[in-house]
């Protein structure tokens, strides 16, 4: 019989057996044995005899087949929970615990099997990757033209390196400086012995992803916009509210004190007579600096008494690149001694001496950082303070540090850094404090304050005046340390110190002078916004009854700032409260004559009654080289009262040149721009190189005079007319 003929019979038989398997109690092996035939039948029926299938359905037993595993963590016959068999690994010979699969104790995370971490990178590898990352950020097209975001992202990389491998921070600064051409001599400017260690400290401690980073990128690289002034919260700043009404004003004594205001001498002990005065860049009149157009032949020999030098007209540059475009000359010994000899004679103090002198900073020359040192700074301080004592006669000199009176120049670190970093500039504070004590200018109490407060101090004179000297590097834009926690207006505590001293003066019914170097206002280009905004509010709180005068230096120019009530929201004669005199410099740098000033001051009110200014024509110095009979001539330039007060009515000859008077002067300037021209001429100490000021320039200068803070100047005034040196 053909095989195919068996298929229906077998198929029927299997079906019958399946249907009656329970009835006939057939063992499963019979069914299994016949199963292939069923498949064969099915396959044959379909014309495909290659695949054998089982039955079309299967019903599993209800009970767990316990024979599958030898051991269990729970009862395998229970129906309320899944079985938990004991599993042993034949490879590892490990028996896996119940906790691994127990549904009641599922772990939140795997604590036993972490993936390996990469090996710890060496500091050199961190440096290499940091450089690569910054260059990658700079080239990444996702940022588009957003240079600010690029810059802050790069600072984040620098911050990591500064914290993880601080010894590599200067190397990163040098590498990036070279790549982006920030400076012509990156290794000396940003190496370990230059600003590299400073930058590393700052980046490590600053909020580089926030305001600190934005302002670092804005000020030093011009890659971010200037951030607005941060709103102040003065709720707990002042111990007491401003008295209302104010205490009765002190009555004039009729006796006048003679007070000298000297500033910015910048002596250059390395000045070389006959060296190139018209060098290409940097500090001229030095043996190591030439004019690149004539490196072997001197084009303009440096005169014995000093030389004009000017800014070469170039496009605007950042702080980092400015050194490539600035050419300057400072004060030689011969000019310094000529000025100091002339001062007592011209002021009529040869026999009496001054009642006191204020020196508003900058003793040291404009050497680049790589040519400076602690000893060079201390040498200059020792030299000039000694000369002041010898040549200016009796009377104390109340001095303040300038931005160049430090190493690195312009750098002073806040004590809030903590540890050794907090005291890294104490060598300078201790030195000048000891010199001021040695010269018998300060009592021990003021000396101790100077040691503790960044060389700032308060001296209480016997005549009732308090002189408060501040270290204004703490609001200077070029001080990298000011970019740590920049949203706080007083990270150094300098303005807390000032406020407390003024409060004590108010409580004692005394008046105060504030002296410092870097101005808080004028055109707003020198100081930072937040601290000078707070300074303005402090002046408002303690004016006009406590603060009798404010005195700055730094710009080398004859300038002035008026402080008004209520943050200068209304500027008029009634709201004008205080003024800051910005003294002319003894150095001719840059494009300026050499000058100094004498104030006539009432001995009771301590207000300025007149100011007399002298100058020496630097343009004439070259003609003095061929002889030794005469040196520079210092001559009277002007009286402030006579120059500006001719049309101020109702002002007696003994009335002070206070904020009200100066506001009236600015009103006269608005009515007659010729008066602005006069001011502009005196601003450069009648230098032949001072350019005229008309139109927008005149309007801007009036605005600068009315701006006691950088915030007000930036908000109200057109920029670009602040200096006469270009």
C-alpha cells in the first residue's frame, strides 16, 4: 500500500487517541511516538514534508515543576509568590543570594559593579586638553558671532585647570596669549613671574560663568558688553540715618592753611639721557628701547629734564593689547629734583613749610611688569618719601598708594581670599606704613590701620580734621582681583572701613578729607561701576556736613567731579553736595606739562577757598641740554577762583569753592563754551599738545564734571572726550 494511503488512517487514529487519552489512560509515550506521523500527514497534505510540528495546543500543569531545581529560597509549591530557586554558577562557582532577586528588596542602584573611571590625568595632560578645549570653543560655529559666550566658556575651562592643576595656570595663559596674539611678549607678561599667577588665582576664585566672567571678558578682552550697575541694597549699610536737619555748619576761622597737592611723580631711575626719546613702544628714554625705523641710530635723544611722548593714533585696543601701542616717558631724577626745589619757593613755604601735604599716589615709573620687582617698588617708595621730607619742609605728608605702587602693578588682593593669598601684598603695606612712621608723618594708630587695611588709614589731626586715605586699587578696572565676586561692591572691605571712619567723624562733630588715587567718576573709564556707585552713596550720606573735600590723582590731568544728592537724579546748585579735586601730575606723561597745586584751606571748615596751580613747559626742556646754568622753569598757571568765578554772583572772596560754586561754574560753561576751552587748556597744564575742545567735546566735559561715579558718567555722558593726552 502506498505510504500516502496510510496518512488518513494514522491521522484519524492520532486524533482519536488525543480525544480519548484520559479515558483510555494512554501513556504520553504513545502519543509522542505517533506525533511524527501527524506532522508527516500535515506536511504531506501541504506538499511539504520537511518540518515536524507538535500538537496544536498544550495546557501546562498548574503546579510548579519542582523537580527543575534542587533547592529553593522559598516554598516552590506556594501559589502566593513566585519561586526563588537557588542558582549556582558553574563558571564562577558562586551561589547567587536571594537579595539579588527578592521582589521585596529591589536595590535602588547597583553598588557592586561600577564601570571603571579613566586614569587620573597628569597636570601636563590637563594643560594640553585645556588648550585644545579653548581652541575648540573658539572655532565652534555653534556660537556664531557670540564672542561673549565663547569667552566665558573658555574661562570655565581655565577655571577647572586653575583649581585642578594651578601650577599650569600661567602656562595656559601664555599659550592662549600666543595663539590669539593678545600681547607681543606673552611669556614675560603672563608667565609665572608675570601676571600668570594672578590670573590663575582670579579665575580659580571668580564666578566665571556669571558676572565675574562677563566683566573679565569685557574689560581685558573686549569680548563682552559692559554689564549694568548692580542695584544696591543699603538697608544695613549705614549704622545711622543721615541727620535731619543737618548739624549746624562750622563757622570759618578766617585763618588759611597752605596745603600742597602733589601727584603722579612717576620717577624713572632708569631714564637714560640721550637714549631714544621717540621709541616705537613701551617706556622711552631707555637704553633698551629704540625706534624700530632706526634701531642703530637715535632719532630723538632724550633731554636731560624729560620729554613729551605721545600715544600713537591706533584703533581702540583692549587692556591686554594696549602695551603694544603706548609709548611713554616718565620723570627723570633731574626733573623730579627741579620740581621739588621749586615747590617751596613758589608757594612761599621755604621758612614755614606746609601745614600738610597730600600725595595722591603713583611714585613708580610705568615699567612693564617683567621689569618690575618688589625691591624696585620699595626702592622708589624709600627714595621719594625721603626726598619729600628733605625738600618740602616741615608738615606731614599724607600719602596714598597708586596703581603703579605695587608689584604686580595695579594688583591688590582682598583679604577675603583667605590663607596665604589674603596677605600676598602685605609686604608693601608694611613697608609704606613703616616709612610713613619713620618720616614722622603718621601716629602709631594710623600706622597699624595702614598695615591692616591695604595701606589705607585715618589720621586725626590736632586741628580737628580727619584725613582718610584709601587704596583705590580696590575699584580700579586693571586690578584682576576686583573681578572676584564682582556683584558685591565691597569685597575688600575698603568702603566698609571708609563708612565706619566717616560715622565716627560725624559722631564726633568733625570734618574729613578723603584722599585716594583712582578717581571714582569723570568719564567712567578708570573705575568699576559697582564699588564707585557705593562710594557715591556714602558721599551722599555724609555730605556736606562731614566730608569737606575729596582728592584724587591718576589721570595726570587737572580735572574735577561734583557729587549730588540722590544719586544725581537732579543736578543743580541746591543738590550739589561735595567735590573731588583731581590733581595735576608732576610727570609729563603723556603730552602734558609737569605741574602741582596749592590749596588755601580754612582752618575751621577745612573747605578750599582757592587753588593755585603751577606748571613747567616740557616743550622747552630740549633747549636746556647744552648748558648747566639753568634748569626747568615752573611758573604760575592760574587761580581757580579767578579763572572760573568772574561771573559767579553773590560769592564773596572768603566763600568756599564748594560743590555749589562748582555747579554754578558748569552753568557758566553751558552758557559760554569759552570757559570750557579754558578748562580744557588747564586740563593739560597748558601743554602745547593739548587739542581744542568744542561742540560735543565741550558738552561731554561739563557732563564729566557732574559725574562723581562711573555709573553716572556711563549713563549720562558721551564717551571719547575724557583725556587731552591723545
